C-alpha cells in the first residue's frame, strides 16, 4: 500500500499595502532573520500579490495568505481571511 505524499502549502501573515487592482491586493510580509556575520536580528520585508476574490481587503488590513498555483505572472497567493481591519 503506497501513501500519497501531502504537499504543505506555505501560510503567511502580512499587511495590505495596495488594493488598486481588481481582485488583487499587495501584501507586505515581514520576517526576522539572524544576520550571519554579527548575529543581530534583522527585519526582512517582501511584497507579494494575493488574490482577493470578494474584494474585502483594504489598505492597512492584517490578512492571512496561503500559497497557491500561479494565478497570473506575479500572483501565487490567495487571501484566506482578514484577521484585523484597519482603523481609520
């Protein structure tokens, strides 16, 4: 009996920094990495484009995103849920 190998999809949390496109938001994902030479913790940031089918995200919202198949040239993530809405 052979087992199927389960593929784990990456899940990240980030803040929406752009929502000008239709069904797409730009999410800033931040992570802490230890500097190789000095050992100091350094913040690394990356912007990723995520698919937002309902258009429920706005700038400043904290969202959970999940890796998916390529949806376009730059879009490889989907918005799973809005964790926190931005305060005005």
